[in-house]
C-alpha cells in the first residue's frame, strides 16, 4: 500500500513537471480573437465578398456608354469597255464608323445585371459576417473549454492530494488495528478515481489547446487560459437582474434583416420575379425599332431605339471617298408582335410557379430565423437562472469552508475536514465559472444571430 501512495505521488509530480518543463505562455481571450484574420472560413468569406464587389463594379461599369469603332475598305479597278467613251472607274471605297450604345429603359439587360450584382454583394456581406461570428463563437467556446479544464485540473489535483492523505490515515489506522481492510480498499478506490479524474482533466486541457490551435493556426501547447467568462455589467453580483435584451420581437426583426438564409431567399424571389417580368414583357410588348439618319447616302449621323431591348444607340459614319449625294433625313419604324405562342405562355406559367415557390421559401426562412431567435432568447434566460443557482451554492461552500477552518482552530475538526471543504469550495467555484461560461456563450449566440457585432469585432 505504501508503494501505491508513492506511485500516486509520482503521477501528480509527473503531470506537474510536464506542465512546467516548457515555459507557460499566457493567452487572453482578446489575444485569441485578434488572430482570427487567418482563420480559413474568414479568409474564404473575405474572398467571396471581394469577388462580389468586383462583379458589382463590372455591372456598374456596364451602365455607361459602350463605344465601338469599326470600318470597312475596298479597292476596285475597272478598265473601259471596247468602243465605250471614257475610262474605267477605280479607287478606294469604304467607311469608318463610330457607334455608342446604352441601356435607357428600366428593363435593359445591363440594369438587370446591376440589380443581381447588388443582391449578390448584400448576400456575400451577410455570409461574411456570419462566418466571422461563427469563427468567433468557436474561439470563445474553445477558450472557455480550456479555462474550465484548467479549473478541473486544479480541483482534480486537490482531490488526489486529499485521497492520498485519507488512504495514508486509513493505512495507519489499520496497522493499529483501528480500521478494516474494507475501509482501506475503499480509500484506495477513491484515490484511483481521483487519479483517473486528474488524467482526464489534463487530457481535456490538452484537447482544448489543440482545438483552439487548429482554429487559429498557432502553437498553443503551453498556453495558459487566463480570461474568465465575461457577462455584461448590467448583471448584479449574483448574476440576477434584467439583462436588457430588449423586446424579443425587435430582436426577431433584426435577425431577419441580417440573416443570410433570408437574404438568399429574397434574392431567389427577386430573380424569379425579374425573369417573370421579362417573359411577360417579351410576350406583350411589340418588338419595335425606331431609327433615324442624316447625311449623304449611307454616311453621316444615325440613331436608334429598341423598345424590347431597352437600348438606344448613336453613330457616325465617315466615307473614305467623297460623295456627291445631297444630305437627307430619313426615319424608319419596324416591328413585329407575337399574336399566338403556346410555348411563351407555358414558360410564363412555369415561372409564375417558381415565384410562388420562392415566396413560400422566403416565408419559411423568416419563420426559421424567428424560432431560432426565440429559442436562443429562452436559452439565455435559462442560463442566467443557472448562474444564480451556482452562485448561491458557491456561497454555501464558502461558508462551509469558513466553518471547517473555525472548527479546526478550535480542535474539533481535522486537517482532512478542512481540505475536504476547500475542495468542495473549489468545485463550487468551478461550477459557477462553468455556468457563467454557458450564459456568456448563449448571450453571444443571441447577439450574433440578431445582427449585433460578435465578441471580437470584425477582422
């Protein structure tokens, strides 16, 4: 039995030595959050946002004039025919052309592209913020796991020390014939359980370090987590009082306005509505083209307007050879109208069904967000109630420790009684920190869901 006690002591010393073999570096939660810029999901979201911004810039550029330059040239040579007077005509023929086009009507294709690019950018912004919030939530949760694992390791070490002293006392009593073998085996089992808990706590701390290191892309083998879970200052010392979360309906409205799933459903609906409007316009509007020109022959100024395409154009043509024709003004109007097209009608009916489906998807997305917010709101309130209960139990353990210390001073309690009370107080303090961590994490989840900035801000 003495050998078992020495083995246990060696285990505790070995764990402590493993921690102190390399210098321990302090890592605060703000330090961890400040390293989020290189997190893969944040980098990916930033790239997607950058691409969406470039697409919008390109669509905005498409609203400006589109200017093209063209031309043609030819050379001809002809000899005079036999018996004819005069000589054959020859020379350089052709023209240079400058043309500008722009979408002028609301349904022009470049305006539709701009609307689509703007919707895509808004969606990319929402996804980016949600990815940042998700990464920060992971960091906060992993950091809190490490912080609580450190507390568990401290409590487990104290329990091992108490179990060692208890076993040593029982062994001494048995050597004096004042304890049974059953008592000694029970004390030995308690020590073995404490040893297992100590190993488990060390494993949990190592796992927390590795998980956070993988998220941040840094080495945290010897990191010490020194930031306790944080709750808003509006809470009183007991963790009670109102949190000032605001009206839950207002939180639901904020969440719906910033949710990427809702924005995606809105984009799908808007795209379907634009497609339906285009199909109906193509079905109902005549394909009219108005054109005008002024100049000699095919040269000079020209202008045109296409009703269905929504585009206008202006051009100037300069012939390469002089023309003797007089300048003239000409106007023309051409067009067609689809009287009967079953295929177009069927296509419109199909798109109308897509619009109805998109409207239903948007409603479901809003309902899903609302349920999520209300559940998280309830989780926060429940977690705060748990904090209040744990604080009360911690105070009870503190009073019990003071009582044990007073009794030990009066000679009516043993050192083991004091150590047991100390361990109970340490465990109660750890449970309070765990409850505060859960409440802080639930509050952060609610804040990020409702569009409020996450803990570390935006990288």
